[in-house]
C-alpha cells in the first residue's frame, strides 16, 4: 500500500487496490474481507453471487435468514437492561431517579436502534465498527462501506470509509467540511458543481483515519519534519473528480490531527489472522450453496415431470398430430401395426434430493445454534416436554455467551462516549413519569412510609407525648395503603444541578434475559408447594441450610425467602410433608 504513496490521494488509490486482493490466513486458505462482506450480504438477502438476473429454474431457498433472525433476537438486549447508577455509596440512593430518567432519555436518543444495528452487524458479518459522533447515539458503520483497510487489523492501520451523498445531504453532512481554515482545497458548492459536470447523482466522499505522514496536515516539506514525529494520527476527508483530460484528481474537504481514534470494534468469534471474526452468515455459506444446488436439481426434475410426452413409431402420426390441439374423446388414427405410448418422466430420484436438502438444513441449524423451538417449529412427535425444555435451554448457551461479549462492549461504549451526554442532560431540572416494577414500588412505599412515620414520631415528641407504638403501627398501615392506591406510575422530579458532577456507573445487566421464565416459575412453584406442605421446615436450622443449597444450585436467591418466620404454634399438617417438590426442583436443575 505504501508503494509510490506521495499524498493522501495515492494512499486511497493504493489502498483500494490492496483491499481488493485476498490475504493468506493459512496454507490453502485465502480470504478477502471485501468478498466476505459482499457474499454475506447477498446470501442473507436471497441472492446468488453471480447471474442474479437469471432465475429461470434457479430457485434460491434462503435457509440463512430465519437462523440469523434467531441470533438477532437472542443475542440482543433492550435499553432497560442498561442500568445506570451513582458510583458513590453515600448517594447511591439517587440511582433510582437516574435509572428511570435514563430509560426515557435513551429511547429519545434512539439508543435502542443503535443496539439493534450493532447486534445485526456483529451477527451477520462477524464484527461491528462503532464511531463516536457529536450526539449521544454512536454510529454503527456499515462494514460494506469500508473502502479500504488492513484485512488483519482494522483500527491499527489507516482505513477509509466511503460515503455517498446527494447535493443536499453533502451540504448538511458536517459544518467543518469545505472551510479553508480546516485544510480544505475546495468548498462544498465547488465539489457539487464538479459532480454536476460529470452528471453524478451521488457524490462520493472518503473519510480516512489513522497514522499518516505529518506533512499531509501541515503541507511542509518532508525534510522539515523530525523523523521521530514523521507520522501522526489524523483524519482526512477527500473526494475525486475527473479533469478535462479524463484524469482522476483529488480534492480535500477537511484534515486535522486526531489524537484519539473515535472508533471501537468488537469481533464475534475471533479468527486468527484476519480482522473480522466468524460471521453468522459465513457459518452457513456451505449449507446455503448446497441447498440451492439441490433445489435447482429438484426444480429441473419437476420441470421435466410436469411435461406429458409421447413417442410413436408411426412417422406419419408424429408429423401430423399434436396432443395440445386435439379435443376430448377425439379419435386419432395410426398406420396399421404402429403404436403410440406415453414417455415415463416420473422423478424417481426426487426423494434423494429432498433428503439432502433436509440434511443441509439440519446442519445449518446446528451451526447457527437455532433449535426447532427458536425457529417457531413444533418439536418432533413424542418428544417429552421436559426434554424439549432442557434442549431449549441448552440451545441458548452459545447465544448467551456472545450476548455477554456484546454487553461488556456496550458498557465500554457507555462509559467512554454516552455517559458524558447523559450527565449533562440529567444535571438540568427534569420532571417525568415512569412506571415502577413491583420491587421498585415496594422500595418507594417503604421509603415514603419510613419518612412519614419518623415525622409522625417527631410530632408526638414535640407535643410532649410518649411514642405510642400501636398508633405508629396504625399510622404506618394508613400510609402504606395511601401510597399503594397511587399505583405504579409515578412522577419523578430532578432538581437543577442535583446530579451535576456525579460519578455515573453503568452495567448492562442481561441476567434477566438469560432466565428461562417457564423453568424459573416451575422452581418457584415447587418451593412454594414445599413451604405450604411443611411450614415447620423453616424452623429447623439444618433443613434451612439444605434448602438454601438447593435454592442456590437452582439459580434462586435464598434472600427471596424468609428462612425464619414467626413460630407456628399449631401446624396444620402432622407428620411432616413430602419432599417430592424439592426432588422435582433438583431434577429441573440437573436438566438445566
């Protein structure tokens, strides 16, 4: 790429040529990032690599799209799973306010759309390239718009992104472009005029980032630059036009130093020796190719079988008759001693090809970790429900692993790029309405009740009365009922500067998405059944220890259950209860 590279325009031209060539990952394995992205995009959208316009007897049975839809659903997460809190033990109690405000703020700034786009790029192509913008929402770069990059490592070498703008889009793309003080050699209107002369509807602009010669910014002679500082991190925005001699010429819209690269990259399943990880579509390349091959053969076979053909040894009959033009019950004449017969076109090999299609589809489902349940299909006849449920949980394993990687990456994006915007917004005065969960509602009611009860006690003390615990208990009950009647939709108010300069933390909590709700409900029902049958179990310290171990092993928190309730004087059941529910709980956990 560096051969005969004298300026930024040469870098782009040479980079394009190098990017079009494959690299050797291993002996016998060449890989082209450009071809990989193109092929993934085509297969995902039911297209062939060649001769797409020729669909005569060429069906494209897309087995990739439903599997990728499963990956998009199971490896993504929601805005509500991103928990913002105050990273200070003295002010942590304010985290509920920030958490509720963040949910509304994130939706308003389309963070949910950003997450979907990031997950789709990650799953489809094997990686996601994210760019910091001047807004709260980062930008997901369409990897197909990379004009050139190092195919082994995107961010540690110069790379270019190609943009296509209409004239109106270019005028509003970036207010810093086309200004002389920012290194521009042409203004926006001048570039639009050149494009119109060439009758170009789209204006291509190349955004180049990376370590490049310093003189490309300062326009100094190379011998004036210190060798130790010859290359600096920079950004250049350029375009090309054809001069009167039909030679390609470059112009600059913007150039500047870039101390910190405004990009982050996440790889799906790392493949040593190349920039992109293993893409979800890539895993299914082979299955898609052979499924289409089988379907084409089946179509050709059915096309032949759809025709009714006859053969005859009567030369006169063959030349004077066509069965398409005869009427029903019409009598046809044959020369004496001659015959006519129907040609057998039955597709006897059809079952072989159908079996091959089914085997490739099963292989694709295995590679894509897409079970029948995930695809919305009914389980095979005779499959026990518990077995099907356990298979569903196991099928989620790989998706949960990848989802965890995306969640960690999302935390990094939030800490570095998003939280500063949220911090500025939340320091303003805010009034908003949000819905509380059951746990949050209980917490709010408890806090309000505690505050009002303390004020009630203060009034009793200030009026020189003894604190009457019965009155206090009655007062607490009245407060609790009044607060509960208000419902779970509450108005929140944040005062101006109340949250200014607070240390915000972030955690993408996908634990809730990793729970199998049906199995979790089954476990809770088993525990409840045991508690009802044998309430005295919670009075025995040894049994409580065993119960806690069972709960923790089953993915339940013992803190959810009160292990030491008030003494029950008259148990309703004599002789103890059955331990069968606990056995069921243990079996369900083993299946999980």
